[in-house]
């Protein structure tokens, strides 16, 4: 098992937080996030949430929101990884 230095782990975690926040505020997936938020608000106006269709509706919206978020995080991670690999593969300006 590979052990990463703590600074590297903290940097990756910080990047995930930054990218997640940016994704939630982008216009394209915003509808999924707004729908989930509204469904959540409606859900808690009812008393018996376990038997209400609002609960199922909120669960559906939450699932969509999470799917959008995970997809965007994956794509951003792929882009970041490609940039990192390119940086390691390119001849360094400092060594030239």
C-alpha cells in the first residue's frame, strides 16, 4: 500500500472541497441542486415523513444531485490528473 505525505492528502482534500463548491454554483447542474433543496424543504413541512410521497420525491432529487456532483468531481479529477501527468512528463523549465 502506498503511503502519501500528509501535505499531499491535505492538498487533494482541499481541491475536492474547492471543486465541489464550484460545481454547486455552476449554472448547468444548478437545476438538480435547486430541485433537491426545494424537495427537502417540502419534506420537512410534513409531520410523518416516512409515509409521505414527499420523502420519496426528496430521495429522488438527492440521488440526482449526488450523481451530478460525483460525475463532475470525476471529470475534474481526470482533468487534474492529466495535467499532473503532463507536468511530470514534460521537460522541466528549470532543468533546461
